[in-house]
C-alpha cells in the first residue's frame, strides 16, 4: 500500500487527475452495472414467481393423470413406459414423507425435494433444481389426494419452472455490462486525460512563466486570465505578484541610481579636498591657514551631509518587518513638537516661530514621528525668507507647518514625497530629497495622512498638513 501511495504521489498532477477521473467514472459505471444486473435479475425472478403463482394448487383436468410409484425415479420410469405425453406448463411432482411420488403424464424430469418441504405450511417459494442438475424455481404446498388402492394420502406438491434460460440471459447480461463498463473506463481515462490537459492549461502557462522568470530574471511577465474560477484567481494572483516584483525591482534600481547620484557629489568634493591636502604635504608647500581651515570646514560639512544622507537611506530602506509592534507606544505629540521646534530655532536663528500647540496623544513610533516633524520644520526653515515667520499649529490631531517662502509650483506637488526628488529651483540648497519621503513613511506607519500644498490664505508659502489618530488626554 505504501509503495502504491508513493507511486501515485510520484505521478504528475495531470496523470493523477486523469487517474482520479477514470477511477470515479469506473466506480460509477460498475455500480450502475451491478444495480442494473440485480434489478433485471429481480424482475425476472418476480416474473417466474408470478408464473408459478398461476399454477393450480389442486389436481384437476389441467394437471393430467398422475402415476404413483415408490420413488420419484420409479414414477418417472413408469410415466415414460406408458408414454402418455401431456404438455405441461409447469413441472408438478407429488412427494410423500415415505419417499413415494406421483408424476403427471408427460413428465420428463423430477424435482429434488428438501426435508424442509415436508414441514412447510401454506405456500412458499424457493430456489431448487431438477435431478439432472438444471436450476429451477419451486413452489412448495401441501395437498391430500386419493391414491388408487391406498385411499387418501398427504403429499407435498412441488411445482417447478426451469430457470436455466434466465440464468443464461443473466450471464450474457453480465458479460455485456462488463464489456460496456470496460469501454466506459477506457473512455473515462481518455476523457480524463483530455479534461486534465484542458483544465491544467493555465497551470502549464503559469509554470512556463515562472520558468521563464527563473531563467531570464525578467520579472513582470504575466499570463492571460480567463474566467473567474480558482485557476483564474491563481493566474490573477501570479500576475499581481509578478507586477509587484517588477515595480519593486524598478524602485530598487531607481533608489540605487538616485543614491549613487546623490553620493557622488559629496564624495567627489571630499576626494578633491583630500587630494589637495595630500598634494600640499607631498610638495612641502603648506596651504595658508585660512585656506586649510576652509578646506577642513568644507570636508566636515560634506561628511555631515553624507551622514545625514546615509541615515535617511537606512530609514527608508528599513522593511516593514523590521519595525515591530513593540516600537508603537503612546506618544505625547505636543511634547515631541516642542522639542522639534527648539532644534529648528537653532537652525534658523533669525526666524520667528508662531506656535499653537494643544495636547494630543497618538500611538506610534516616537523617534520616527519626531524625525518627521523635524524634517517638516527643516523644510520650513530652509525656504523661509530672512526674518520670516514659521507658523505651527497642533489642534485635534491636525498638525500644520506653514512657511512664507516661494512655495511649490502646482505641477510639482505630485512629486514632493518621491525619494530624491528636488525642485529644480531648490537644487542649489542643501538636502538629499529624502526628508519628505521619511515624513510620509513615519506618518503612514502611525495610521495617519500627510499632505503638502499652497497656503490657503492667499499669501506666499507652503502648508504641510499631518493628521494622526489619537486623543487629547493621556490613555
């Protein structure tokens, strides 16, 4: 059994489906054939029983003259000797308990009696046979007749009908049904193979597509979807997965290209400054102190820019699974905003900050949310004119940061949260183009929304709006 199960599991899905289909049809045909055979057999037996039921239960002119002897064999010999053939519809035999028997004229065979026949009361039917071995259906009843020279005597009346023709017909029917069943099984196997090939065609297409991707690494390959069954859902899921992989690879390639582009500028500047310092030392002509100080300051600024850029890249490249639920705690957003404003004051010492901050508690990653607020304030500080005002409000879970700078053109608003995107008008300003991407990620992780748009009061500047679910009192 284990070897058979192992052999079955080792077959292809198409072969297993074809075998299961053929087996199911074979069982159905076999059961139908058996049911048909038994029904026909029962109907024929019922007809024979009805024929026996029409036989007379008493002796009369229709039953002919009976010849009695000491045994059924002797009675049969006596009937044959007298040659008084009388056509009988039934084979009738009278058997007494002492072994004597009586047969009608024309009888050519005797029915085998059974001991139970002599104790049976009423009329019963049983399967029996003739003395020559031919099968018969026998009706058993009790009768009293007068025997010449003996007077009244009790006999068991056996009325029989040969059923050898019925059995032959049943055998022929069994052979016919077996042949039909065999043809049905063969046809079921062929049909199952065709059905399996047609039903599993989407699976073949899916397999070919997967093998193509594995061989060529060309993600994004899709297969046609037909219908709405399970295979169609599987095809749709594969297409969605393939498209997602293609988009992921595209984003990865774009991230690498953008990161390489952003890293090239500070690295080139650092290499130039280091080469200049090395050349000065190698030639023995030291740089002027002011120039040397300027070079070291520039190198420090470039290193800080690299540090910020690498930190931003690590923040954005961190997968969702690396931000476990334990980092999401209750955060006092108003306290976080005050800390971010103090840092922003240091970066914009000539700016004014107008604050309206109400208590608000949210559930999220505190450091990530603080980084998001700091990035929003950094943008406001960067684009605010000298002596300008940065307005910040936190009311009912709605945080707004508004500057009075040049603003963002309407056709560029759709790109502001893209990684490494920087407005053409601000490329000369410091930054990597990752700040707003970090803001969007932190806010989305906390279940909130962020938007950037022009000032709504008609004045210059940009307004950043963050909505975070929470409550005004500490939980």
